[in-house]
C-alpha cells in the first residue's frame, strides 16, 4: 500500500517493542504524579491558591515527563544498528519516522492525558477545567513528542545526550506550554476555550508536516557519519 | 543566461576570505571606533535629558543596538548554516560557529542593560514583559546551538547538527514571539504600562541611529576577527598558513 509507506509497520513494531519493556511506559507517568505531589508540599496545600496554578503546573510536569522519555526514542535502534539499516534502505523514511513518533505519543502523551484528571484532583483544579485540559494535553503532547524526537535524533550518537536533548528542545516548547495552559485557564475563567486549542491544533499540523523531514535529515547525519 | 558564479565559489575559500579581509579590516575597524565613540559621546553627553526618566534613559544607546544585533545575529547564524548545508561551504560553517557565542553575548548584554534600565523605570530588575521574555528565550536558543556545537567529536557532524538546530529555531522564532506577545496581553499586570512615547525626539534619535550603525560595524569586525582565528586554526597545516607564520616570525626576528 502506497498511502502509508511503512507508517503502520513501524508503529506496530515500536508498540510491540515497548510492550516488551512496559516499565519504561510507567516511569514517566509515575514521575508525572510524584513531581506534582511536590507542588503542594513546596508551595501550599491551600486549594484556593492551588487551583489558580494547577493548569500551569500540570503542563510543566507533562513537558518534563515527555522530555524524560524522549531519549529512548531512537537510542535502542541506534545501538543495535537497525537505525542504520533503516537509513540505507532506498525507502523514504518520513512515514516510518512518523510511525515511531506516533508510537512514542501513544505510550507517553496519551497516558499522560488520561492520568491528568488525577493530577487535577490533587491540585484542586476546578471542574470546568478538566475537559479543556485533557483536550489541550491530547493535542499538545503530540507537538511535544514530535519536537522531542527531533532533539533525540540530534543527540542520539552522544554518550550523555539526554540532558543536552532537554536543553535543546525546551526553548522550542515555549509556545505549546503557553497555549496549552491557556486552554484550561480560559475555561476556568468562563471564556470560550476553542481558540487556544485551535492554535495548538495548528501547531500540531505544522509540526507533523515539518518535523519528520527534519528528523530524517538529522538521523542521516548523526547515524551514518 | 550564463550567470557568473565565480565570486560565489571564491567566497567559499577560507584563504581568499582571510587575505581579502586583511586588506579592508583596518578600515572597517577605524569606522567602528569612529561611529561608536561619536555615538556614545553624543548620546551620553549631548543628547537632551528625558522629561520623565532623566538621565537613566541614556542606557538606550547600548540596549537597543544590542537587542537589534542579538536578533539579527541569530538569523545571520541560521542563514550561514543553511548556506553550509546547501552548498557545503566550509567558510559558512565557520561563520555560523563564530556567530553563536557573539550573538549569545549580545543577547545577554541586551538583557543586562534592560535589567539595569528597569530598576529606576519600573522599580524592579526583572519584569515578565513580552519583549524581555522573548529575549530570554532567544538566549536559550543560542545556548542550545552552542551546547550542541561543542558536544560532538566530529567537527563536520557538529556543524551540520547545529546548522539544522539553528534553522529549526528560525522557524520557531516568529511563533515564539507571537505567542509570548499573546501570553503577555493575557496576563498583563496593571501596574506597568508600556505605552511608549509616540516618537523619539530627533535630538535623541540621531545618536541612537549612529550607535546602531556602530554596533552593526562592531558586530562585523568581531565576527570577521573570530572567523579569521577559526580559519587559521583549521587550516594550520596548509602551506599558505605556514607561509604566513614564517613571514610573521621573520618579521619579529628582524625587528629584534
């Protein structure tokens, strides 16, 4: 089938690989929960104050959790040589890369979105905020995964690349976190929240179109050389 | 039509760059000193005081040119990286590599002078204003490129990787600026208003223009100087660099 050109094959392959080491899926989620627990401990258990900062805190935690899981995206394929095999094949790699990133999103972004109501509960997020927060996270974590994959591709050949990955990618996350937490904030304040969500969607569309191209060229550079 | 591309290919030669800049760099340096000195004296001593801010506004003569160059420097760095990726030009990677620390320092200077200016005007060194925040993110972008540049063993991979990162940053900069702007209007604190005077008085504006020109020249001189150092260290094994070294040592020996 021409239309998916390896997208499904790589999605299925990566999901199967991740399924064999399920612990890796759980770690970002546990981090997400633990780090959020520290906020009331460090700031205040006062519900009135917490509810104002809850959307922002949840977004920052989601961002960090995505970054923590990102360095494993290409690492095992790089070390066992299968990435090199992929790169020397005559096929265009854009769709396989997109498949890998989708697998990453399905195993980090999506679970984070599903767990986020629990965090909302802990941080006394107002009821109106839950649905917009989840919608924002579902779309926004897609962008986070794509950009994290770019960082992972740039640092894949380095010994200690994971911290560098974080440094490189974080400034690029700025617009996503602004519009992501605004989506929840808007609904809490009783405003229409479709606007910031639509902008997140637009960012995701641009990222889906451009990131895989950049990732493929970066992988060619860092892996073959 | 048969376009003559010779000048473009010649520009890719580090040796050509080194030799031709040796000829006109002193002139550019003199122009820089002239512009910066006259702009500073004019701006700091002769421009009229601001009606509200008194003398403290004079830091604008450093702050605005540094901010201009910080942003322009990022685009120059990314453009040099793109030229390197497309035409595999050695020289343009060197320009990219040297532009990164220079731009980061200018961004820091812009932030620092902004903070110093902010204390008397807004009452605090740091405010989360849209432009200040964008500048801070620009500094982070520069730091990312720098960190990546020095992370690889292979110079070739380092150059190409940081060129790609610089290009990704370029795509992102307008998005970042727009979203930070939007974020600021959402959270704008009531105490600080940024309604600027509609226009600067020409007596204040003319020295600023001189300073901006001076900073552009200064940027060019600093960039060319560091590219020349980079050229010498990368081409140290070639015969023309050895020739230069021999000439210089002979001259020194003759002088003694």
